[in-house]
C-alpha cells in the first residue's frame, strides 16, 4: 500500500535526535512487508498497529519487528485483528545494526481487513 517516513521536531524527554516515524497502511492481502530501515543505535519508542477494518477470520494475525526478530516489537499474541482498535507497545529497543522493520499479516481466510502500522523511533 503506502509507506511514509517523517521526522518530528523537538528533542523531548530522553535527549538524542529528532523523533521519526515509519508508517505503513495495509490490507489483508499484503502478507509480509518490509516498510523501512532502522540503523545502528536507533531507539524504538513506540510500536503501534491500528486495525481500521476488522479481519473476518479468527485465525488472522498481525505482528511487527525487525527482520532479524519479526515478532519482537508487537507480537501476534498482543494484537487481535478481529477487533478494530489501537494495539500499542512502548519499549526502548535499540537497533544493533541496520535492519528492516517487518509487518507480518497472516489473514487466514479473511476477505477483508485493513489498518496502519507505525513505529516511532529516535535516531541517536
């Protein structure tokens, strides 16, 4: 679908560089998508999946993490694509090296489903 990378101004708490975001709008047919890259020492502040259109199969799952550990930031047991809402984790995950962020969508037999994946990070 679409990918957006943006920077926000203002250092905020915790110092370091500007806050940046990786945003991807998805549908149930997207499958596995790499939607931006973190570099060494980037610090993930928040990971969010927003379900805007529910998936109509109870077996459907979604998760986000770096390619090296794709369920580590927001795992399948922390989301429910059959319920439209925000699923959020806040953490201080520091990238050890360059790594793409991976959204994994397993729709099962869903014929609908959509949402947004968001990663907020600080480049330090």
